[in-house]
């Protein structure tokens, strides 16, 4: 960590480093991830994920996603005094997976929140994504590289890779959960038994959504009122 202090011109060896990455597929199921490391290594109990909530983002806009993630991370800290910030987890270094654009997005957030004293750096993959050829970006400094065998580079690569692993793993888990859900899971009053009965009778959730109340009533366990509830759910209460 002494090498990290020297490289980023910190006042002391960092006690808390936060590394951020985003994960999505063409904007779908987008999440941001934060991993934390300190003198004892990775501090997994402090890891966080952020579901990207804004409906105004252009799908795949990584800069806007990073702005949302960092705004949510630091907005609460901005209202605290110094003692409260340290207790809540104030980073000595924030490392962003990305280049100049991501760094600018991150710096804009901190400026808008009136936060200072946080060192920001971007780590961009090298040509053809080659490890060892990463470029680093910091405000007020020209982009720079480290020697491929530099132990500080190896350490920063580990931080970046851990953030990427955590982001990808969380994204895949949430996408799998979303893909495994059926529209029938959202219908009030439809438990597992009724769901199985409807799928056995109609063959698919899509067929259920197209069925009229008369057809729905034919399914064992579906009363007239439940049939109307199912029909109204898929047809917006139309009469």
C-alpha cells in the first residue's frame, strides 16, 4: 500500500480503497458494483451492489450508470460531518474501471455534491484488453502506465478484476432470477398449485394471458372471481 500511496500522491497508505464497475447486457438488468479493500485485503462485508433505477438512461450508457451509482453512494456521506464520514466508511482512494470518460463522470458527481479530499483514478484496459498495458487516468495528470512487473500494477489489477468479478456475478444471478420468473408469479392470489394447474391446462403463461374467463374457470382450483382477477391482470381491467 506504500506504493499505492506514492503512485496516487496520497497523504498516507490507504485504509479504504473502493473500486467500481458496471455490468449489463445492452442496458438490461444493469447493476453497479463496489468492492472494498484495505490493509487486511478485500473486505467483502462492505461490498455493495446498486440496481440501476433511472428510467431516463439510454441503454448501455456506462457514464450515466456510473453517475447514478456514485451519486447514491456519496449523497448520504455528503451530509455528514468528518467524524460521521469516517465511521460510515470514507474512502482514501476511489478506483473506477474505465478511462477518461468514466473519470469525468465520477468527478462530476463529487463536484456536484461538494465533496473534496477523495482521490479518484480510472484504470482502463490496454490495447486488445491485454493485462499489463493498462492506462491510468487522474484529474490534472496525463494518462500514464506502469511497468508490467510493477507490484503496484498487479495489486491494482486485482482490485479491478475483483470489482469486475463481483459485478458480473451479481448481474448473472439477477438475470437468471428474472428469466426464471413467470408472469403468473405477479398475479395476486396465484400460488404454486394454481400456477401448475394453469400451465398444465394451457401449456404456457402466454396462453393463460390470452384466455377468457370462461376458459379459465375450466381449470381446477380457479373460481369465477379468480378467473376474473387473472383476466383483469393481463388485460388491464378491460371490460
